C-alpha cells in the first residue's frame, strides 16, 4: 500500500493539476507559445483524469477526497 500510494487530493482534477505542476506544463506553454496565442491554449485536465484512470488507480474515498495509487 505505502509503495503504491501517490497522494490524496480534493478532486481528481486537483490531482491532474498537481501532475501538470510537477511537469511544468503551464510554464512550458508560456515559453513555447506566442503571447497572443497563449490565452486561447489550455490543458484539458478532465481528459488528463480520464486518461490517467487507465494507468493509475484514482479512487473517490468515503472521506470526500480522491486517493491516487500506482498500479
């Protein structure tokens, strides 16, 4: 259990945003995109969650938190 546990988050999307922060996704977009285009380009964190469920165990707990585990 302890080796597979990643963390607990307020929601699955909060987990996806934490992953994005770990990999500096927003910063990379800021650096690579023209400033005029950047406001129109966003990361679909809901899709990150949907795709993440295929390779991670993302569990909505009875405590209202989302718990994430490696498979």
